[in-house]
C-alpha cells in the first residue's frame, strides 16, 4: 500500500551521510516520499494514461516504480511493463532505483539492450519490467510485426519529449502498438522545449489523438498561424491568441506539472557569463567566416535544418575550431581554452563539470588538461561522485537525462552552448537537483558579439535560436 511517512523537506547532514553509506554497501533504504511524490503516485494510479511533467530532481523514476509496484503486486492490474528510455538511463537509472529502495527490491528487470541476440534473450526471459532504449523501438516494432506477441499491459516513456517529432521512426513505430496497453505513463521535465507545437505527438501517444486531434495538421490548423514565411514557404508557426490556455485546459485531466522551486528547498543557482574576447585579427576572421557562411546558406535551400547547420558552423568557430569537408577539423583560435584554464585555476581544486558541444572540443580540452576524463561509463559516474575526478567532460546529449552527479561537485562550465533548451535544462539539472548541498555555479563561456550571445539569450528567454540568428544576419549582410 502507499507509504504513510514522509521525509522532512530539510535533510540534515547526518541523514545524507547515512544514505550514502547505505547505497555504497548495497543495502536497501525505506522509501518515505515527499507529499508531492505521494500526489504524483496517486495520479498515476488513478489515471490510466497520464503525463507527469515533473521538473528535474523531483524523483519521477521512484514515483513511477512505486506506482508500478502498487499496480502489479497489490492491485493485480498489470503483469508486464515496457519502459522506453535514453540509452544511459536504460542501462542504469531504473535498475539502480529498484536496488536502492526496500519496497522495490523484489522487482525483476530485464534490459533489452546490446546486440540483437542479447535483446532477444532479454525479451523472452520472464521479468516484471523490460527496459529498452528509444533507438531500438523501431526494431521492437519489427519483431512484433514478425510474430512476437505484444503483451505489455503498461508502457512508460521516460523523457517523453524525445518523441516530439511525428516524423521520427520511433514515434511511428510506437504509435502502432501503444493503444493496446491498459496504461501509459509519459515522463518529462521539458514537454515543450521548442514551443507548443512539440506537444502533439507526445500527447497522441497518451490518448490516441483524443484531445489534440488525430493528426499534426489538424492540431496546427486549430491552434497555430503561420509566422515567418515568404511567397512559397512557411518557415515556422506561432500560437493563436489564447491557444496555450486552451491546450492546457484540454490536457489538465491527464497531465500533472510540478516545478522544483515549488516543492524543494534547493541551494541557490547562480549563472555567470564569462566573456571571451577575440583579438582584433580573430574578430576580423570571425566576421569574414560569418559572412561567407551566411552567403553559403542563402545559396542552398532555406529550411530549419539548413538554419541549424549555419548556427552550428558559427558556434564551432566560437569554440575555436571548424570541421572540414573530410570530417577533420582545423583550429582557429585558443580563446575559450585559455579562459577554461583560468576558470579551473579559480576553482582552486574544486571539481568542474564541463559541457562541450563538438567532439573536437573534447579532444582539444583533453590535450590541454591531461587529467580530464570524458564521461563514458558507470565507473566514471562513481569516480566523479566519490570526488576522484577534477575535470569531467560531458556532452549534454549523452548525459542530459537521468544521471545523478550532484554528489561530485557544484561547478558547471559550458564550453559551448547547445541550441536545444531541453538539453541545456536537463544538463544543468545533473548538479542542480535534490541532494545538492552547495550553491550551483554555472559559468558560460561566451564570445562577445557573436552567435554565442544569441544562443545564450534564446536559452534564457526560450525564443527561437535559428529565427533570431537569420534575422540578425539578414539585417547585417543584405542590402
């Protein structure tokens, strides 16, 4: 049955130390949730197809597992659960949560990961929960089409926002079979990272189109109007007046949203802009590169993809290197590397979590700082949380979701920024989350008067990066 005791909101140091020691010894802890976790558990139990839009750090994994345990072993409503998650989360997070808590220790998990043979074996062996990474959802659909029975009576989509594109293969594959389930749970902290248009496919997986329409076209025509366009092409759309209010009302019965600041007492989060100054010659080279890149963009087909390519080319230059056509790179400046060195010196030996954008960022940083470690496996996570890594390099796309890194440090440096708000928010939440004991310092290395500034501004105000960039370059270079 549902737990009756609750953690106090304010954890004392002794309790945190005790929990850490228990985890390291592999012993199970008693789950005593916050009030908001109890509310979320009840929402899952009472709503067969539900979206939990919970901010990072609120414990959506243990909330969902507790509800699964209740439905499976107390209410006898479900027998077999499929969890779809990002690869690194699928590999560790869900099983670690089961191993952590006393009330979940009996749940058997099979991970449908690895080679095709290993995935087949995991599917055919008996378990309570089967976990698959989202990239293998199309493969699973092919197996079902080939004769494998779809006997999952509950599906959990961890990071539901990764299904925001109705054109993606993973969405099309899952759409065929998810309606056969008794229960569906969608989990995310960022349901609309790029605007309300992202919601349609996510909600469709929950309700089959009941609330927002059966097609993305119908949804768009109902709630949006063309925004940027020319005589023949509509580049993007904007919501009609009152659309956000109407959409929220439609979703209110099946979706629950919670923000960390409303429920948790977290340390302070402080953002810093560390200005990177180009020399006069570097500034001239950047402006020449910017102009040439924009002219190349104009010569090609104008689309969201090409706008993203243009943005990335300019971001590469700001970071200090540029990819060539044969996939090698040439270094153009050392400005950010030198500032990163200053930031590490100022940190005075405290561990630094550095997010990089491009592979050459990681290579150049590792060449400069021989002690740097690129996050690649579970051992690196443990080493970081144990305080044994001074500089941890992480790409936000591979480690943005589900990783608990808050025990290892409280300083973040963004060597380069992504233009995805979702990746940015999720990455910062690796340290700024429940269990963090220090103020989290987030440093952004920003080259003055470049695309770096535009991307940072757009991330802070949730605006459209590519649209703003193109408009700025149009004004600058078109006569």
